[in-house]
C-alpha cells in the first residue's frame, strides 16, 4: 500500500493504518530499534510505541511523502530513550563514542540562537549529504543514524574496516568545513 493511503487511514482514524504501516515498515523499524537497544523484546516495544506515537501525531502532521522517515525518526527517538531508561552502560558508552565523534563537527545547542537554527542545521546536514557520493552517504548514515558498527558497515559494503574508519574521519572533517562555510561557529 502506498504511503499516502496509509497516512489517509491515520488521518481518518482507521485502525488498519497501523497494520498497513507494520506490514510495510515493521521489519525495518524493528531492525533500526534493535541496532540501538540490542534487545529483541525492547525493539518490538519501541516499534509498537512508534505506531502509537504516529497515531497521536497524524494529524496534524501528514507525512504522505516521507512516512518511513517519519516513523524511523520516532523509532530512533524511542529506542534512544529506552537505552537511557535502562542505563545500559555498554550501549550508552557506544552512543557516547558516536556523539564524541560528531561533537567537533556540529555546533552544540547551548544557546537560544543555536536552538532556533535547528531547522537551518537540518537543511545544512542534508545539503552536506547531497555533496557526498552514494557510497559515502550510505556509510555516514549507517554509522550516525543507524548506529551500525564499523565492522557491520565494512561487511555491508565490502570495504575494509580501515577504509570505513578513514572515510568517516574524512567525512567528519568535510562536514566541519562545510559548516564553517555555511557560517556556523564551531
């Protein structure tokens, strides 16, 4: 079923919207959550909570052309909250490691002006991703959106681990330079 029709079911409060969304995206949403929480049961709970959050968010939001991205963002947020609640030290250390890698590239939201520029920052990140080749963009997203390990990324794209590490290091440097060109103070 097309995303627009699924969103229309949500808008009309038809409970089959959840079933249709689950059929189309359930496996991908569970995999995303599982990569973050590392617990199958918690991943299923996050997936189910995603549908509830979507039910409560549609309307006013009507993500007809980006339903998966809308659901994935909810799932990712819920999964990260699940990790925080469960205080999984090993996983939190991994998330902190990824955050540390990116903190030198992305301006910190410490002041009001930076918070207000959130939308501009989002557009800048999308602009940066648009400058990358498909392979680099996929590696970047697998690492910083899906939280895949270096080893998993290397296996997925048939690259060596050192190649992936080098690519990520260079992309972070490029991102920093891109932000500086866009006028962000880092």
